[in-house]
């Protein structure tokens, strides 16, 4: 217990290094002295790494192939969509061209369509439609100057037209006079109705104002009477309350200083703070006695603490002295151990020199027994 307790940091460090080297040597022996690995000569760790690397490369190749196929499928879909768009666009262009030909490039719209029109004779006009036909020229001998074949019908139509114009003007003039009179009458009636409505509204407004003022005055009078009544009633109630409060104070336990009032119903040692008038002489004496007991108890506890502190100081000094003695003993043993080790090393050195001289180049069984015991 004392040896492990008083070890120095350097000793712990050296012990940890020795343990670490021993553990490393043990692991190295397990690797080197494995009969299967030594005879067959296969590095399983390297093989496992190669398998993992091979699997990784195969996985990368598979992922690359899969991504390439996905990209190829996507490009094929894009190309298919492009082909469909081009086909649809070509179809739309052909439809537009056909529509343009139907609307704007019809055969009857050509300049020489009248030369090969199959219905040309059906569409041609007769030699004379009437007297006002513009195709009737002087050289045609179809119409002569001064000839008026429809003079009577023309004059009758002219007279009928003039009569209808006159009748229309008369009707329009009469209708205008009637409209003017009707508008004037409507304007007069609307002005009279507006004045009557204005007078009616003014009278109603005046009556409503008189009624409102009267109602306000009556309400103010009632409100004043009610406030005056409330003020008198409140004054009477305040006086009654003041008299009752004075009587209650005069007859209450607060002014009479009754000690029983301060006793609480929660326990015998509980009091009512607002009714408490102070302690009696007996209570004060009991309080002082309790304080004196507390002071004595505090002095006793303080004395015990001082005694315990002195005892702990004494034990700490003894422990320090014991630690110093143990350190001295450990240092002395360490020096003795170092001297003994030095002496043994000198003896071993002398024996080694003697063995080199006497048994030079002659191995012993101990030399052969050392094989396969360490990895160095």
C-alpha cells in the first residue's frame, strides 16, 4: 500500500512504458509465431484489403455503368421528345401552308382565272340591264340623248318624296313644340314640389329640434334631482359609517389591548400579527432564558469545533512526519537497490569478459534455447 502510494511520476511513467512494450511484444509474437501464416506465407489482412478494393472497384464500375445507362435513357427520351416536337411543328407548318393556300391562293384569285373559269358564261352580264347601265356607250346605239322612258314614274316619285318630306317636317315641328311645353310644365311642377318638400323638411326639423331641446332639458332636470338625492343619501350613509366605525374602535379589542385577541386559531404558539401588542413579562423572561441557553449551546459547540480542529491538526502533523519518514526510507532502499544493481552489473561484466576469453565461439544449450522465444 505504501509502495504504490509513494511512487513518483517518473516511476509510473517507466512502468507504463514497460507494460506497453510487453503488450506490443505479445502481439508481435502472436503474429509471427502463427504456424499457418508462417508455413503458407499468406497475408490475410492484405488479401482482405485486396478483396475490399476489388469489391469497391466492381461497385464503382457497376455504379458508373448504371449512371451511363440512366444518362443514355434520359438522352433517348430527350431525343424522342425532340423528334415528336419536330414532327408536331412540321405538321403545324403544313396545316398553316394548306390554310394559307385555301384562304389566300384560291384559283379564282389568280390574274388569268377569267380565261379558264368553267362558270364564266354563267357569271357574264346581259348586253343591257337598264337605262343607267354604264356599259351603254354612244357607239352601242342602245341609248340616245334626250330619251327619258321613265319620266312619269320619276316625277310621281319626286312628288311623293317632297310630300313625305313636308309631312315629316310638320310632324317634327309639332313634336318639338309639344316636347318644349311638356318640359316647361315638368320643370315648373318639379320646382313647386321641391319648394313644398323644402318647407316641409324645414318645419319638421324645427319641430324635432324643439322636441329634442325639451327632452334634454327635462333629462337634465331629472339628472340634477337624482344627483342631489344621491349626494344627500351618500352623505347620510358616510355619517352613519363614520359613527359606526368610531363606536367599533371605542369598543374593539385593539384599544382595550386584550391579549386574547392576538391568539391564533392555527396553534397555541401562533399569533395574529396585526392584533399583537407585545410580550408579557413572563414571556420576556422565557425569551431571555432561551437566549441564554442558546449562547451556552453556541459556546459549547464552538469549544467542540476548536477541540476537533486541534485534533485534526495533530493527526495531519503526524501523517506528514510519517510521510517524510516513508520518503526517506524509500530513497534509502532505492539507493541500496541501485548499489546492488551496480555491483551485480560489475560482476556480470567480469563474468562475461571471462566467458569471452574462455568459451570463445562455443555456443551452449542456453543459446539454442533462446530461439523462438522473442521476436527480436
